[in-house]
């Protein structure tokens, strides 16, 4: 038996060596290249070099497949992440409900997994077919990494299947720990996959490890991987995936809640919907901060790219983004407010809801008001087409930052109120503690407003800097309230929560979330790609294809809607499949 | 101490002061770390 | 029933987003169009005009050089005073050091374009570089890629702004080999019919088209019978791959793939296929 294990380990080791070999071999080839031969630059295809196949629009195809793959992959990567956390909570609290729910989440994921792979394959095929020069160049830059990716994918499949199918076999005691370890491996592999794919995408935006003049490969694979935008995108996508996964399973739970008649099953799905919404908000709250970082890094990498993003044509995009984010926040808050009714104590908080609503709607309005956006279509034309003369929206960014930070704070307040609604503090200093938290909110919000004013009157260069204290204020409020709450709610009396005591209408908020998230992700994908303007690989390889232009927001919006609809259709199919699996025919008598 | 804690309004005023000090220090440090003009007059020129 | 309600609700949400995206101003971001310079006839006034265009267009200068404090507001400040002052600055170590007059200013501007970090105006350096490194990209490299002539034009424009008559050289023929018409806005309007495209690219000069009876290139009548779409396309963009009997290679320009828009190529192919036998 022991020998068997050793031989297996050895086999794994050999496998690892093989995975690394292509990279080692290519590195050796590089050394030879450095010794003598001239370096070959990035390819410069002409328009005629782009294959045209049956009148298909290459970019729209690649766009669609890439986005579908991304949607599915984000979902498939995210669910195991919070499944394992839930599994752990279930193990700690000995509450079987968590474990069953994590299992149910995984069941949905399993049906989506093969579709993810299918779309990934189709995407790769499309890219190699329509953009052979670009793909050839990327292969040259990333070399053996493509093989590592393929192998990791294999490993992902293996661990995912084992993790899911061993669930009931490894459910209690020490075996549970073993099962969670498998989940950990699964998540590690999944994240590595995402990080590698991110490296390719960010290399195209901010190439490194190549000669800036010619694009000739002069660095190692690692240097190309570790390009300036890699880590900001890694973090942003990691957090967004969690929010996204939560939103999608929330939609599933909401549907099941509406479709069910039996009270105890309804209660289960109400609880599942609540948990999913919690995950979605928890992932969503830090997201703007990761966004700030990404944007700051884009500016640091290239002022020009930063301004392309925030000014001119794409500026309107951030208005649309604001509407989407506002919609998400309102929906999430609305769901929390409805949830207050689940406890008798919650009703006493309900009277504050209207004030929170005022702040959130007000913040939302400030955010979407485009009055200081000076550019109209004609003005942009007048100013020279693709290039942007004014920093337009940056001028009013402080106002928008203030609005979004206040919205975040008040969304958190909703969450905190909801959390409190089922717990009655018993510590002696409860009243004093509440006052400390109230003071924290008052001062924190004042600080956000003042930093906003400061940002408003300082020169542009300082505006971004002034947003940092705002972000830290928001985080401070959240972190300190959580800390105080933890101590204050120690040994708190739990109020009876009537799961399932939810209006039908509240469930629709849970449908808004996945729809808005999906569409928003599509929109952000469009802007990320548009930042490269007419370059395949920014500053290194020009895009000479007929589609080297940035589509209008309307065109992009229509495309994203079609993609979102296809994704929704697929998810309906996936949900149906996972339900089909647990349905059995009654044996005819 | 417990006397102070028992009067919630007193606690509120104290807490307001403490948090104000905290946020002010944080602002100051963050601004200075970024090389921003912390002492700039808040009045528009 | 629940399913239908949920789907209709989701669709409605989605349509609201889509509608909003279609309501905002719609602008398509085309890749920069190469400025065509008529080297034969452009005079200094033309150079200044071109420079002004480049300044807000391809050069993307106004992205930062505006009144928002990111970089010196070149259109707002008094350049006649600024340029000499900067050259005379103690910390200036560039090519125009110690010189005066219009030529020195030309050298100073040109140097700022290709090597912005050579001298950084106090207060505008990269954060933390103590005004030693400029945040400005080099104008002659990607992604801006101004040509020598274009940088001269920008320099001429800035000299003109400073009240000096520009001292830059006028472009000579070999600096802009592809130069054609002056009115590039007219020139770059894509053709919308096959005939217009044929006229635009002068096909009838060599081929017998539209009754031109030219015989420098092969007759194209009945092309649809002889060649597939792809072959016709290939013959336009890579004319030297297959040479018709009795004609020589390298007669037809091989850069139509660069010049034509994709829509125009398609129009020409459609047009050629419809030619009678």
C-alpha cells in the first residue's frame, strides 16, 4: 500500500517535470538566440492577411465566444471558492444545512463545467482561425505556458469531479478534512488557470518582456506574465467572480423559491437566496476599490490609456456602469429590507429604511447625472474623432466618488441592520457600543464628504489622490463596525428567523442581480478591450483588420445583450439539468 | 468609567471626538504619503 | 407560469440596459487616419495648419496639455515668454542650451517631442521623480508615432503660437512618398458604390472598365466565370501572386490592401463579378 502511494507520487513528480520541460527547452533556445541570430519582431500583417471566412465577422464571433467562456468560467471558478468556505462553516457549526447547500451549489456547477470547456475550445479555435498572426505571436511570447494551461485544465477537471462525487463519501470527521483539502487543491488549480489566462489578456494591454520598438521577444515567459496590469486584473476578477457566482446561484434560489409550494422547501430556498445575496454583496463591496487600483495602475502604465478610458468616447460608459451598479445596489438593498420582516425584531429597524433609501437613490442620481460631461457627439467629432480633448468626467469624479462611497456605506448599514435584526445583544455596554458605532458612521460619512470637496477644488492631478481617504473611510467604517459587532453580539440572544416569510416580489431583486452583473461584466469586457484602441498588442502589434475600430456604445450594448441572452438560455438549461438529475420516475405498479 | 459608559449621550460625544481624531490623522497621513498639498487652503482660488 | 414571469422580467431588465446604452451619444472610435501631405505644394502656413490638426488629433497632445493641470497648457500660456525662459533655465541641459532665437526654440520643441524627460517644467514631473522624469510619451514612438514631417508641423504650429515665424524645413518628396491629395477628409470618405470605388482607386486607368478601353492590365470581363470571390480578392490585394498571360509582374500596385477599406474591397469584387462577358 505504501509502495503504491510512493509510486503514485513519483508519477506525479515525473508529470510535473514534463510540464516544465517545454519552458526549459524554450529558455535554452532563447539563450542560443541571444548568442547570435537577430531577433524577430512582432508580425505586421496587412489587411489582406486576415482570413475571411464566409462573410463572418471575426471580431463579433471572437467577442461572443470569449464573453460566454468568461461568464461560464467566472461562475465555475467562483462557486467552489465559496462552497469550500460554506463546507468549513458547516463543519465548524455542525450545521448540516451549510453542507447540503454547498453540495447543491456544486451540483449546478458540474452541469456548467463542460459547457465552459466547450466555449473555451471554440474561442481558441476562432482566434487561431481568424487571427493567426496575433496568436502565433502570443504563442511565441508565452511558449510552454500554453501547455501548462492545458495540463492545469486537465487537473481542474479531475479535482472538480473528485470534489463533487466524493462529497457524500467523505462527509464526516477526519474524512471531511480530506474532502476540504481536495477542494483547496481544486481552488488553487482554478485560480492558477484564471491567472494564466489573465496574463495573456493583460499582456495585450501592457506588454512586457518584449522589445518595445519591434515587439521581439527578449524576456522570459515570467517577465511577459508579470506585466504591469496583471495583478490588478487578477485581484479585480477574483473578487468579481465571487460576487458574480453569488448572484447567479441567488437567481437559482429565487426561482426555486417561487416555483415551490411546500413550506419547508420554500424556507430552504429562502435561506439559500439570502446566503447567495450575502455572498454577492460581500464580493461586491470591495470591488470598486479593486477597480480604483486597476485604474490607477492603468494611469501609471500609460497616461494615454488612462485618459482613453476615462475621457472622450468611453466616458459615457462609466455613466452606464454607474446605472448598472446603482441598479445592483438598489436591488440588493431592497432584498435586505424585505428580509427584515423575517424576524419580529427586524420590523423595528424598518422605520430607518426610508432614510437609507433616500441616501442610496440620491447617491445614485449624483452618479448618473451627466450634466458636467461636456462632450456631445458633435463636440467629439469637432475635437478630432477618436481622441479626447478634455478630461471631462475626471473633473466631476470627486462628486461621483463621494456618491459611490456613501452608497457603499449605506448598503453596508442595510446589511448590518439585517444582521442585527436576528440578534439581541446581552452585553452590559450594548447602548454605549451602539453610540460608538453611530459616531463612527457620522464622522466617517462627514469625512467622505469633506474629502470629496477637497478633491473637487484641487487640481486634476490631486483628484485621484483625494479619493484614497474616501476609500479608506468607507473601509474603516465597515471594519470597525464589524469588530465592535463581533464583541457586542457575543452571547447574543438569537431571535427566531422565519425563513420563507418573504414576499414574492422580493425574489425579483434576486433576478435583477445576475442579469445586471452579467451585462455589466460584458460592458467592462468591452471597455477593457477598447483600451487597446487599434492595437492587438498595445504599442507593439497593430490591428490592421477591418474591425480595428471601437464600436459605439449602442452597438456594443446590443452585442452584449445578445451574448447575455445566450448565457441566460444556457443557465436555464444548466439549472434544468441539475434538477433533472434529482428527479426520478415513480415505478409503475 | 462605568459611570461615563452608562450615559449614552456622553459616550456619543466622546466617540465623535475620538473618531474625528482618527479620521483626521488618517486623512493627513494618506495625503502626505501621496505628496498632496495637505495644508492647501480649502477655499477656491 | 413562474418561469414565464421570471423570463419576461429579466428580459425587461435587459432591454432597459440596452435601451440606455443606445440613448447616450454614439461615437465610433476609428483608428487614426494617416494625414496625407502634398509635399509639392505645402507652404509654411499649411504646415502650421497641419500642426494644429495633429496637436488635437493624431498627436493626442490636448489630452494632457489643457487647462486641467496635468501638463503645461500650451494653448493657454504665453509661449512667446515661456520658451526663451525655459531655455534659459539653470537646470536646462538640452541641445538648445545657451542659444537664443527662433532656431533655438525649434530645437527645444523638437527635443521635448522626442525626448520629453530631457527637461521637465517644474511641477510637471512624474510623481516622486523630483521633476526629473516626464510623464509624456515620446511623440515619435508607439502609440503616437508622429513622423518627422508631422513633428515638424507640430513644431511649426507651436512656433507660430509663440509669435515666431516657423523655422522648420518644408517636407521634401522622399520624406512622404505616399502623399496624394491635400483634402484628406474628402479622400478618405469610403466609396459607397462599385463604380465610385473603381474611380477612387483609378482601376480604369489600366483595366478596360467603364468604357476606358485601357489595355495596360488584363481585361476583366466575365471574371465571375473564371475566378472565385477569394481569388478576385487575392488578385487585388496581392496582384503578383498570379499574373495573367501576356502581362508582367509588378505592374499593378501591391498596396491596395493597405489603402482600401474592407467595404470598398467588397464593392469592387461585387462590381467585377457583374461585368458582362
